[in-house]
C-alpha cells in the first residue's frame, strides 16, 4: 500500500474499505470530504500525521486470522462459532451501514436518481431479510 500524506481520504477509503472505520472513529468525512488529503484531515482533527498514517495503514493491511475448519466439528461447536463470528458482527455492522446508506441517499439521491435510491432500497431489503435470520 502506497499511503502518503497527500493520499486523499476518498481514494484510501475506496481502495481499502477497512479504513472507513478509522475515518469514522475520528469523525472524518470520507464521502463528500473525500478530496481532502490525509495531511489536511489529520491537522483539522488534531491527529498526529505519523500516528494517523500508521493507524490507517494497519487497518488497510490487517488480515483476519485463519478460520478454524469445521467440516467434522459437532453442531454444538459450529453454532456458537457462527453466532460469534458472523451474527454478532452483522448485528453491529447493519445499523452502521444503514446509517451510511441513509446519509448517501440524503446527500446524493437527488443528483443520482438512477442509482442511489435503488442502492438504498436494496440495502434496506437485504437488511430486512437478514435481521429475522440473525434473530
């Protein structure tokens, strides 16, 4: 990853979606404010540039640890793993992603009526299908 102080927030977020959580944690707009450089946003938010670059780089390059193999595991091991690994994270992520989808619709829906409202509708439909399953 070639991350520099002149990299733009939008480019980093688009190329490395895991960095979005870093931007959100610092209150940095990666959508409409995506044209700002990492140097600009770190200064504006009072974050040391080197620490900020390190934090973004760590998020972008983080890899998940190897998943255990459950092909021969009893159901009493498999179900808790699925609940902890997948259901738990979806319960946390769906509201966050829903908020992001709502903000994109509000900010860009009128300018892009051919795509943004449909994206929002599809996300809401997916969420509505997933939540009862997760319960």
